[in-house]
C-alpha cells in the first residue's frame, strides 16, 4: 500500500481536499485531529503542555485553544516545542492506524511535513494552495479572529514558494468544482502508481 502526505498553509483547504479523497473511498488521517485528541485526552501530553505554556492552557480540564494559539503563533520557539511534544504522538497514532487499512493508498493530512523534514517517510506529498487573500478570508470566517492574527499564523509557516519545489503533486483550491476535478484526476494517477 502506498502512503501520501497532504500539506498546505493555513486556510489553503487541506481538510476540504482530504474529505474529497475520503469520498472517493480512500482511507484518510488528520495529524491535526490526532494532535488535538492527544492534547485533550493524554495526561502526559497535558502536563507537558502546561509546563511549556502555563496552567491557562486548560480551563476546567478543557483545552484552551485561543490561549494556546496566542502563545505559539507569536513565538516560534513555543511553536517548535509544542510540535515536538504533540507530533510524535500523532505520528505514532497514524502508524498504528495504517496497519488496519486496506485501501489502494492512504492520505495523511500533515501540515508541517516539510518543516519537520518528514517527506521521505511517504511515497509522495500532495500540496494544496490558494491565494493568500483567500486563505486569510477563510481563516477569519472559520476561527473568528482578526486579519492580523491570521497574518501572524501565516508568518510562522513556510511560504508556499518554499514548499512548491518539494511537493510531488499540487492542487489549486480556489473554486470547489475545479478542486474536485483535480482531486479525481490525481486519484486516478495515484491508483495507477499503487498498481490498482
């Protein structure tokens, strides 16, 4: 079975594209969802996050996402330290999940695959991209935050120009119908590569 990573900047539409692969019957896995689950439910992870960011990281035992976002998206050291705590757990969950899959290939939504230099773990990397303005508007609508807060998050990620040369496949996500066509075409290609 082949395994592909799916990446892209904040607001580019990774989750939308992941859902399209899932609708085509492909097993999909989200690093972010797995990380959020571990941050909320793993007692060891919770203690490490509190030690890094402070007790305010949790309110009444619930992950305080706004507080954590403020702490990590304005501080690269905090962001790297949080990734070092959470992503090994998310990746271990992914490897465990992979053993139970039986599709022709899998797609792993992994936003920081290039930042962690993890691309060689996969048979290819799919990159989703949109214009910066589209990304800004989507995140403002999704997270109810300000334009400046979105720009601060974008500034903490690799720019698309740095990712393009490393990606094996690129999907432009601006108009949904066009994105779906690109996903279906790529799906056919990945089935061939997977020998299906």
